[in-house]
């Protein structure tokens, strides 16, 4: 595989030596997906020089693999004529994405330089929101009529597919008003007799997307049905474009990132993930502060609970030092349960119907781990503080705390889902502080009853 | 879209009424991916009745979409002859996966009933480990020689693809010893002149996989290059099979699940994710206990740190009640930083080269959020406890704690990666307890210095 570190070093040296013929040879030998890994690690100046030394067709491919910030940066720095030529070499959907990320006057200046037919297609694609099926699709689709024969279709494909950079996976069958009637795979086309009519070999039960479908739904449908390409229709079942698996793979990665960031309390609803890592710092703070603020409120409740037991801490200060131990382990095992349930609900392995089964099972896991850990804590506290009653109370609190944490961590996602709140978004911080509050209350109550013989 | 709840209800009723002709009609009208969503929600008895009423070719498709436990369950319950027929209708790689999940004598009994050629292919596939490219690939590939013309290849495809249920995306070009020489897309084949030789239109720079490549590497390569299918070769570049995007989509989901579970301290190295949710409970505990145990040790260190300041708690018990607040917020913001870095390193948006940039940026985020939250904490503590010095110390500890938590959470993943430890596996629990320990030490030190005027 590509050793990226040494490759970058070499390319940097060639740029520094201004040996442009060698640079061209080196760069054009890479797969554009590899170039897309190299480019972000170069400095802006190096990146521009490198981009100018990539062949135009490779530059078009490379842009497809790069993230929006680099697409706009690179096209903006090079000659407008050359930029327009490169854009024309890209699939319509990718070209529309790039132009959609530019300021309007900037994208207009490119659109005016593009071939008329191409810019018309792009303008139509730009009317769809970027995060919908319409914004993802390529509007150039090969369509045929159901009355055509296999032979006619093959001849037609030879003529059509040559002139456009059309993606060819399935052949779509439409009527004269562009209504989608069926689909034929290239495989079926090739293996059917020349005189057979298309309607005889087409499938008419079609999995399709609607132009307004959100991109996460698009990704789910691709992951579920596992097709290479799906047609996109409008409200009247008129074929508007196709979405291919390569359009979706980026979204799958984006959705995964969102799910992972959300689990740690980073909001991706208003701030793009790229911005959180490298954009305006106030936008990054905006993505991170809301759930921290909820945690702040939750922990203030925990502080209030602890405050009610200040008399106990006053009487026996050593009890306070075990607070991090109980909170830490309760929080951890509870988070494990939350993560399992939220992820299971998202993949479909966990359903509302199986809620009781999972709650029972997690409780058992919490109890069993809690018993072992409780025993360990009892023994080590006893050995360390020479205070067996303290050891027993801390250990017992550990058992109760870990069991309760798994129960809360398991029940809460189901409850959130039942009231139509996405458990992936809201679970982590709220549940973790709930576990903290409940855990502390139980611990101090047990200390008060068993060690101090009082409960205020 | 499919409304799964009502659909299941209807199917259950039809099964209860023993109206099998209606059941057959209903079930065979569903896409097999939809059936695969319905089946796991049925009871084992209902599932078997439903499976027996699905046409054999649809049953073969359905099995491909189901998870291993249901595949083995359903095939084991039906007539062996019928099961063998259904297996023969599946692609070789899927059939091999199912048979590989069975006990050896059970899979042998099926293999002996399958057509000779088919069972030989399966036996070869079974020699590869399930989680490698060899275990994922389909060994039936259409290959041609570079001297053939486009016309000859098209005739050959018509003949070959018809008899086997072969997946047809690209045509692979090999020499007489099966060495992989190039690849031709169906599109290029269809749009080229009939008399052109294959070697003139084939691409010879081929992205390929090796039979022993691990499945997570396979998924990464598919996500990076965004091809629909990739060839798999052995050590000597002999073509052994192809992997298609639908084989990989399950793995992408599996890898995502692993990444998410790992982030909450659940080990997926020895225990399969399915087992954690619904297998043997001791296996589930084995997946969850190791990092909890590390947390236990870490929190005992935190307890020890707190113990060194028992004199401070003794002198001023109220300081103890703020421990959950500091630990909770430090832990949360630190976890956000860990998650951002670990995910960024995994997608390539964060690299070792950009480490310093991210450390600086995260520190700034931590400091800015810390300042706001510190001020809030100072004001509310002052208002609540009427003790301004206490408010200032707690607030100041909050600023330092949150800033340090982001620094530790950012630096640690880079350090782990530098010493070749996967930060996704080890980060969470270790870093979180480190943040707890450091945070407590700082808080109690500040209390001792500023409130008590001592530092033991």
C-alpha cells in the first residue's frame, strides 16, 4: 500500500527543486484517491503547485475525492478557463456540489463558462438541497422505452454512453413522460436474446428514492438493499437521476462520524463536522457547549445531593474520598449499556419489542460485574483503611450503583425512543449525570444508615 | 416505505389463520431485504412457517440478508433436500459463509448433497478465514485473455454469465496461469469497437486485494477508492475471486459498531458484537469487564489522591461536595476531545503532522469553555454557599480542569498512535481516569493553598 509519509516527503522535495516534469510524472502515476490523501497534508502553496501539475482529467477525479474546502480553494487559485475545463470533466452531481459550495457570484462566473447543456444540468441540480437525494444524484441517466429490443438498446448504449461521461450500471425504462417503469441490469441485457423486448426482461418492482429524501435515509436504503445504484424520482414518479454507491460512501462515513460525535455529546445538528475540527473556533464551541451545559446542571444537582449529606462527610470525612470511585464505575458501565442500546436500535438488532429482554439481561450483567467489583472494593478498602464496616458499605454501594447504572442506561434509550426523541442525540450526557445523582444519593444514604445510624 | 409494525401484525395473523396461500402471496411480494427486517421479529415457530412459504429463489436471497444465527436456525429446521437446493441458489461466498458457521458434520451433510462443482468451490472458500478478503470473496469470476476482441468477449459473456449466477461488474483479464493483467468495465466493453483487442482498452493499474487482507482493511479500501467490485489475488498475483460492494456494506456497519462500542470501553477483539447483545452472558461480561477493571484501578488512584487531602475535607467538608461537578465536566469535555481525535485519525482528517495544530486548538476550546463555565460555577457557588473564596477556588479549578482535560484528551491519542497502539481501543477509560486523577489533585491543591493556606 501507499506509504503516505515517505511519499509526501518525496513530493515536497520535488516541488522544492522546481522539477516540474518529474512532478507531473510522479503525480499522474498515483490513483486519484491516493492523491486525495496526499493533498491535504501539503501546504497551501505546495498544494496549488501540485494541482497545476496534475493532468486535467486526473484533476477532475481528484477533486471528487477531496473535501469541499480543498475543492473551492484549488479551483479558486487556478486560471478560470482551466477550472471550467476541469469542472466539465466531472460528473454533474460532483460539479454541482462544488459550485454549490462557492459564493453565488463565483459559481455564476464558472457556470457562464461551461458548455450550455452542462451548465443547464448543473443549474437544475443546484435547485435541490445538498443533503437530499436530489442534491446527491447525477441527472444524466440512460433511459430506454419498453418496446425497444435488446439489440436496439445495445446499439443505443454504444452511441449514448460514448459521448457523455455517464455512469452505467442499470438501464432504466421510462414512458414518454419520463415515468419510471422498470429497470434492466447490464448483465440481463447482455445475456438476453437480441430480439427480446425490454419489457420482457425488465424488473418492475423497483427500489427507488425520492428527490426530497434526506441523505441519511438514502444511506440507510443503500446499506439495507445493497444495490450499486438507485433511481431517483419526483412526486409523480418521473425519473430525475440516479445515485450511485460512490456518492453514498462519503455519506455513510459522515453519518458514522455524526453518530460517534453525538455519543460524546458533540452536537452535529447546526455545525458541520469539518468545522468542529478546523473551522471557526466559536462554531466548534457552539457544537460542544450545549451538552456540557446540560452536564453542568446535572452535576449541580449531584452537588446538591452531596450537600444534603454534608453532615455525614463532617462526621466521617473518609467517606467523601470514595465518591470518584463510585461515580467513575457507575458512569462507565452505564455508558456501555447506553452505547449498546443506542447502536443496537440504530442497526435494528435491538427493537422496542425486545426491550424487556435487554433490560433484564443488562441488569444481570450489571449485578454480576457489580458483585465481583464490590467484593474487590470491600477487600481493598478493608485492607487499606482497616475499617471493615466502611469496606462493606462502599462495596455494597458499588453493587447497587453498577446494577442501577446498567438499568438506567438500558431503560433510558427505550424511553426516549418511545417519546420520539432520537436516543443517539440525547442519551449520553443526560443519562450519565442521572447515574451520578442516583449513585451519590444511594451511597450517602447507605453511609448514613449503616455507618452513622442516621438518615436526615 | 415499509411500515414494519403493521406488516408484522398482518403476517402474524395470516400465520395464525393457517392461510398458507395468502401467506405465500404476501411474503413473495416483499423485497428480500424487507423480509430480512421482518423475520427476526417473528417467534421461532412463526419464522419457520414463514420461511417454508417463501419461494426457494427468494429464500436464497433472504438468507443472504439475514444474520448468521437465523441462517443456521432456518436451514437446520427445514428438509435437508430443500435446504441444499436453496444453498445452491446462493452466491458461493454467501453459501460458504453459512456453511462455515455450522458445525462441521452438519455442513458436511449439506456439502455432500450439493452439485459437485459447487461444493468444490465452497470447500476452497472455506479454507480462507472468514474475516479476510479470501473469506469474503466470490470465487466465480469472469476472466478473458488480452488477445480476445471486444466481440469475442461479448459472445463469451453471453454464454458464461447465463449459466452461472455470476456477479458482473468488470471483466478481468488474465494470462494462462491466471495472473491478473488488467480490468475492463462493462461500459468500456459496450462502447468500444467490436474488433478492438481487449489489451487496448483494459486498465492495467489495478486496485486489488490480497486473499489474506483483513476485513477492516477491505472495508477501508472500498470506502477510499469507491469501486463497486475489487479483484482478490494470491501471493503470486493469481486472480482468486472478487469482492463486491454488497459484501462490504455489512462489514462497514460491523466496523462502525466496533468503533462505537470500543469508544465506551467494550472490547470487540475476543467477543463478537452479536454475542454481547444476545449470546452467552459470561461472554458479554468478558467483553465489558476488562476496561471497567482498568477504570477500577484508575479510580483507586483517584481515591488515593483524595485521601491525601482528607485533612482538607476534615477542615472544610463542603469542598468534598464539588468533586462530582469537577470530575463530571472534566470527564465530558475530555471525552469530546478524545472522540474528535480518535475519529479524525480514523477517517484521515487528523494526521500526526497536524497534531500540534489540534492540540493548540483544543486547548483554546477548553480554556474558553472553561472560563465561561468557571464564571458560572463561581457565581452560583457564591450565591448558594455565601462564600466568595470557595466560589472563586471552585471556579478556577473548573477552568484549569477543563483546559487540562482537553489537552490530555487531545495529546493522549497522538501519543498512543506514536507508540503503535490503536487509540480507538485504549483511549477512553485510561484517559478518562487520568483526567479524574489530575483534576482532583489540582482541585484539592488549590483548596489547600488558597482556602486553608497549607499544602501537605
